[in-house]
């Protein structure tokens, strides 16, 4: 297993479509998608780490950065052991982590960030409408609350958006997230395919 994983970060405000793009990319050979939410959901709550995490989440508190990163490391290790993620062949697509600058700093020893895909939507009202519609469709009624949505935007502005400034501007690519998932994917792949070709040998490419 390499010291640092060749990585692309999917970045953007809540509701911008990171999860949708990540899931699609994860089905394309040569890309491995890992969402922070999946890491939390797959945690064994009876393990030592799981019990520590539950102490915070059961009180409605944020899980500390060091625990979040340890969970992430354990999950990535498990995926490599199962050969679901092959670091020498797959570009790692991360979604939802790092969530703040301290996490970004702490993960530097694990990640070689080749590109940050910044999905952009300048119309927050349209974004809130999209999130409400999605929440109702998926029966997540809390997420359909306008106040909850606006609070998530505030947390993003305060804690997560500064992560963009942590990485060199040269590796950040802005992509408009308004459009069909296929349209947005087309623009994402225009950025990612050259990176994949540069860093990974394509066995079908001769």
C-alpha cells in the first residue's frame, strides 16, 4: 500500500451534487469513490472506535477530527484488504472529507491531492429548493426544513469553504453544478481523465 493515495476531492456546498457525481464515478473502472457518510454508516458500533464515536453522536455533538480521520483510515485499509480499492490502479475520489482545515492538514500524510473538483452553484435559493425536494423524496423530513438547510450553508461557509484556500489554486477546478447529472459528469471527466492517464497505466491502452 503506498504511503499517500493519489486523490481527487469532490468539493462544494451541501446539495450541490457531490454524492451523485461520486457514486457515478465509483462505477467507472479506475476510480474508487469513498464518501464520509458511508464511513460513518459502516462503522461497527461495538468496536472500541465505534463506542468512542457513539459517545459524541448520541449527544448530537460533532465527532472530533482525530476520530473521524482514524475511522477513515480504518475504512480505506479494509477496502484495500478486500481489494475493492487498489491504490496502484485506482484514483481515490473523496467526498465529504476533509471537512475543515485541521482535517486537511492531518490528512496530508495520507493523501497526494492531485485535483480539487469544486462544484459551484451561485444560486443558494435554487440549491435550497433542490435539497428540500430531495429530502421529501427520500423521506428525510429534517433535511426538508428551510432553517436546517440554511444552517448547513452557514457551517459550510464557516468551516468547510476555507479548505479550498488550503490547496494551491492551480489544482482547483470549478465546475458549474447546474445541469443534468450527465452534463455535469461530462465536465468532471474532462478534468479527471487526463489525471488518470498521467498517473495510472491503462492496461487496455496498449
